[in-house]
C-alpha cells in the first residue's frame, strides 16, 4: 500500500469530509481520494444495485417492456 505524502495529507485535512481530487500531470487523469469506510459503503451500494438488476428486468418484462414496439429502446442498452 502506498502512503500519503505530506502534501496529500494537508489537502485531505483541508477538505474535511469532502473527497479530494488529484490530477496526474503527465496523463491529465483525475483521481479521487476517499476514506476507506466511505469507499466501502459506496461499493456495497453498487453491488446491491447490481444484484437487483435481474429482478428489475423481470418486472419490466411483466410491465410490457417485452412488447415488440419497445424494441427501438434496445439500441440504448449498453449490454448489446
């Protein structure tokens, strides 16, 4: 595990409860530093949502989403 630099620690302390954004000057990629407990909660929520997806699709099918007239919306589905 990498440890924080003094500059990063100072940014985190100054941000309080807010996440800290860092940029890689070579790639211009932005990163966000979150406390581990916050990250773990977000990850758990995302996993819960992913687990509910098959049930939601079943309900959508029962509500008419399987109707052939709805096929035009399939182009919006990133899984296809």
